[in-house]
């Protein structure tokens, strides 16, 4: 399941709010994605900082669904986003839940958002390892 995407952009430099972990920033990216996702019909909560970078919560009744995003390593214009869960099924309360439709909907919206922005380049999707 393609649930992670790397790309390059100069559009999301670090801000004063990016103080969680050195080298992990993404406040501007998280706010950008939340706004673009809402415009595409995907309901999101307010982004928040986490140890991994930034989280964009996505409304979903069956299971927690969110996007982790931010600068992870390398050059200042390199970013990573991942949809969680990144697997086709999860176990929750002694049952197996198929995540492919909700995760696929978020992935498709993200793919359109990234492809439509000329300031975002070298987009590469891959599966969780």
C-alpha cells in the first residue's frame, strides 16, 4: 500500500513553532496540507507538533487516521509525509478493519495536491517497509 511520499520544495521553511526536535520541522507544511485537504473534501483537525514532526489528524469514525509530515533529513527542501495507518488492515478491539478505502481516499487527495503545486517537485510514493 503506497502510504509514504517524499518530495522537495522551498515552500515550507522552518518557523518559530518548529521547536520539537532539531531538524524536524513542518508547521507550514502541516497547515498547508490541512487547508488543501479540507478544500478537497477531506475533513481534518488542527495540525499539532509531535516527536516525529507534525501531525494532521483526519476525520474517520472507524479508526484513528492521520498524516505525519515534515522535514526529516537531508537538504532543507526535502520532506516526507506518511499516512497512518500505512497497512491495508489493522486490529482494533479484537476485529480486523480494512483500511484501504479511507487511506486510499487520503492518498489520492494528497497525490492531487502535491501534483497540482508547481513549487513541489520530485514527488515519489512508496510503501511502508
